[in-house]
C-alpha cells in the first residue's frame, strides 16, 4: 500500500494528536465519575481534594450542584474533605 504524501502527513498528524492527548494533563477537565455526580445530585456538596491523607496540599475543588451538574477545578483524589453539604429541594438548595 503506497500512501500519497498528503495522506501520510494527515495520518502521522492524527497519530501524534492522539498520543499527545493521552500524555497531557487536562486543564480543568472533570474527572468526576457519573456515579459520583448521580449520587451527589440530590445534595449541594463542595469537596476539597488533597494530594494525600495529611490534607496539607490542596489539589482540587469539586462542586456537586442540586441540578445534577458538577464541576472540578484542579484534580480529584481519594483524599477529600466535604466543605459544604446541603439538602436539595428540586434543583435548588432548601
């Protein structure tokens, strides 16, 4: 199979973009799972995430809203502290 130069360049570019995307950290992208969002959707919850169990290095903040949306600034880890936890009445805090 002989590839034309343009086809070859496009194929290499697509491969490079795929590889680079897997290696680069996401900037502000959410790594919250759908299970976390679903479980928290009935409460307004704010979590501070830390790099280890000493909670000395803050690495992210997760916000779970009453309407089911969630945002993450930084990154999530298994080490977190719940800062705010309010019940929801529909899509709003009670």
